[in-house]
């Protein structure tokens, strides 16, 4: 694809094993988070992948002001630090404000910039200045080639470890679509490209006061992205998605995660053998 980026001792990009960024949408409790992370680590041990565990301490862009946002930055980082320490997994989470970057970087190995904030210069620069690897989700409102400015901001700030994530584009009201050409467009910017299989099937505001989605579409979309070419796969997962306080309709059931990964790896291998 388009280049490489280092996340501690992991390398995402050209010629490297698939990077998988996975975990629940939002941190609910320490026990549940550790349980999900443990299962993902077990799956990763049997597959040729590199795993980064993801969970959010705050969902700052919820549809409704009354929706569950999370446990907050202090408790959230405590939980992520336990995952990192007990399970020896690299971890990532979203940051929403420039003032959060340094504090989150004390725990997280990868900083994630939410799609709605992809153009926020101060946030990008604060993340870059931590020296940690950065994963920026393409704004739903942005053309893939416009992400060149995001990459430039981060690299000009002295951070070469930049990744971009495709997560769908607004198509009218309440729908997202994936133009798979975006994967190649962003790869041409010289950075690794990740496909977000679960947010790509969201239906923003589809449940009135909450975001809807169709998790049945996650496997076919992930396979399609793998066929085009990706350096990483992002997906959110939960033991019982319908009970998740955030993004349940589009999350992958935890007991289906291994099957999804095996399908994506099979497509990726088939493509590589015929290039």
C-alpha cells in the first residue's frame, strides 16, 4: 500500500502483517474491558495479525445529549493502563481536545483522531507533538485526497508515524457509503491505510436520538476492502452488542470476531498471491 508507520515494536504498512485495531466502542467497566481484550489477544495469538486494543473513555459526539458518553478520561486511562499492563497489549483511544493529548500519550501507544475532528489543526499538532503514532479517521465530509493536508500537518510537526482510516462518506441524510477508491487515494499519500468496518455501516441518527447501523454488512464490506488493499482493519466488538451503550447496531459480536478476521485474511492472501 502506501508506506509504513511504527507503533512501538509494531509496524503497519507495506509488507507487514495486518494491523487490527479492535475493542468495544466505549469503556463500561474494568472487568468487561479486560474480558474483551483477553479474548481478542487469544484470537490474535492464532492468526498472522498485529493487535492494538481500542476503547473510548468519552464519546463526545453523541447524537443526543442524554446518551451515555463514557467513564471519563481519568477512569478510562486507568482501565486502558490495566489492559496494557496485565495483557501486554498496545492500546489506543480517541482524543477530542488538544489538552488531552499529552495525558493520553502517557498510557496509549497510538492516538486516534475522530473523523469529525480530522481538520482540527491544534488537535493534530498536539497529537503529533507527543511523539506517539497517530491514526486519523477521514472525515465523513471529506474527499480522500483532501487528507493530504492532514498528513502534511502531522509530518511537518515532526511525526512520521501517521495512519489514515476510511470510515465512509455522507450520502444524503442518515446514510454512509464507501467508495473503495478512497483506500487507494489515501494510500497514494504515502501512509498506511486502515479500513473501519463497523463505523462504515453506521446510519447516523438512524434511531432518532441515536445512531443506527447494520452489523450484517460488516463482513462483506471488510472483505471488499481487503480485496482492494488495506494495511489494517478497525472494528468494534462486544459480547452482546445490543446491550452496548454506544454503537451497538453496527458492532461485531465478540464470538464472531475470529471468523471475520479469518475471512479478511483469506481475501488478503488470495490477492497477494495473484499480484
